[in-house]
C-alpha cells in the first residue's frame, strides 16, 4: 500500500482527507505541524506529501521549500491542499517547489488524479 504524509492542522479536514485516501487505497500518516511533518517524512519515506499552507509556526510555503531542498525528501511529490485560491498563493507554492495544487473543499477526483500522476 502506498503511503501519504498529510500535514494539516484542521482536524476536520484531516479526517476527510484520511477517508478519501483510504478509499483510494493509500495509507495516511497525519500530523499538524511542519516540524512533525518533516520528521515523519524522513522516518516513513512516503510516496507523496500533502501540505496545507496555513500551518501554525512554519507555514506551508516554507515547509515545501525545506522539503525540496532536503536531499532525503526532495524526490517526494508535494501536493498542496489549501483554501487559498488566489493566484499569488499558488505561484508562491509552485515557486517553493510543490508538484500540484488542489483547493479546498477537496474533491476526491482531483486528489485521485494527482496522486495517480505523481506516485
């Protein structure tokens, strides 16, 4: 089974994401801070990392940049899942190195399509 690390501080969104990933055949490991996400990604070497942009402490943009500059993690696809739909938020995420950007509310078809393409 493929594994996804999800870094999402909203428990409601995390539960929904977990249900979707389970239906798509993925195992989800979830944390709610960037530091925990980096540590979990190093420990589990997931097939993909899903990042919310509005995280407490280190925000999602900085987290993506750290993932993509870390030799152990840089190869792992990063999918942003955010309520921010503004063009500048998306541009900043892609500039940081994300591989895909999905806006909330999450649509299972979009998630499936990106995971299939990237993992």
